[in-house]
């Protein structure tokens, strides 16, 4: 090949390489020039991914990049609030959740996160409104979780009837939601509504017997008390044996032993 032919080839190929470089610059996932909105979205999703993997430090770095591009992005602010909460910086977490809601007043997920934060902080009066908003939104995809959080908030406000109602709504949406089943059964037992309590406990216990869930020390002790009242002796003995085998050092097993001592002085 002559020098002139080689020069022609280079001149033909050069625009292709230049064009290729331009396309890379304009469509890169994290390139502000190509699409600031897409870069913010990608940094936010990457940050949430790191947070879910237990690396809030890496998550914070990516979310800072998102907020450098757009400080007002609701999703990025909400995600940063989760990062600060994971790191125990609750004042900063509240600040970022509120910023997300300010930028998008219809951002239900951020309201749920804010309500959950207030619940964690013991600010129950402030938690109620955002949790009620989240649980009341029929299009919110974690409505069940919002109802469970609202129920716990009512319980800590010493309003068990409202907590029972919130758990009832949670179970209406997700009939086999384990947390709601155990907690509503517990509250109904404490209210001496034993038949209703047993209905929800039985539903949870069936999940356990199908190996779809497992008992805790709390649920075993609850079941022992309920089934004793309803004279279901065989299953009571099974639960008591499991409590002794799996949780011999638990407070629940101690209470069970004390209950036996009060009755007859015996044991499992």
C-alpha cells in the first residue's frame, strides 16, 4: 500500500472514530452533558444499591454526585435521608426527607420514610400524619408496611384499639403478613378477645407448619397461652417442647416455667 493510499484510509476512518467518541460522551450513564436527569437517576439507584449491600459510605458518595447535579431532586434527597439514618445521623436524615417532600409534596415514599424515622425517634405525634398519609394512599406499593408502622406507632401511643384497626387493614391487604398476624393476635389476647386472637394466631401457625415461616419465642409463648385457654392440648405440648428446645434461655421460657410452677410445680 502506497503512502497516499494509507492517507486515504486514515481520512476515511478518522470521522468514524470521532463520531464514536462523541456518542460515548453523550450517552454515558453518568455524564451530565448527555442527560443530567438520567445521570441523577443512575447515581441515585447506584447509591441505593450500595446502601442495601451495607455500604452507606459508598452510597453517600454516589448520592452526593447526584445532588451535585441537581440538589433539588426528590428521589436523591430521600435516598440520602436513608443513608444518614443508617449511619445514625437522624437530624440530617430528617432534613433530607423533608427536602424531598418539599420538592415533591406527593412523594409518598418520602413521607413513609419520614414517619418511620419519627417512630424510631419516639416522636409519635409527628409520626402519625405521614404514616396515615402513606397507608391511606391506595396506589402506594408499600401500603402494608405503612399500616404496620402506623399500628406500632398507635401501640406506642398507648392506643391499642387504633393499633388493632391498623393491623386489620394491613391484613386485609396482605392476609398472610406475618408481622401483622402475630402483633394483632398479641393485642387481641391482651384485650382478652381470645377467639379473635386465636383466629389470627392459627393463620400464622399454619404458615409455620407448612415451613413457610418460623416461630419466635414470643409467638410460641403466645400460642401456648391461647391454646391452653382453648383446650387444644396436643398442639400446646408441641409448642411448649419447641420453646424449651429452641429458646431455653428466653424470658418466654422462664414465664412458661413459672406458669407451670403456679399450676402444679411440674415442667416440660
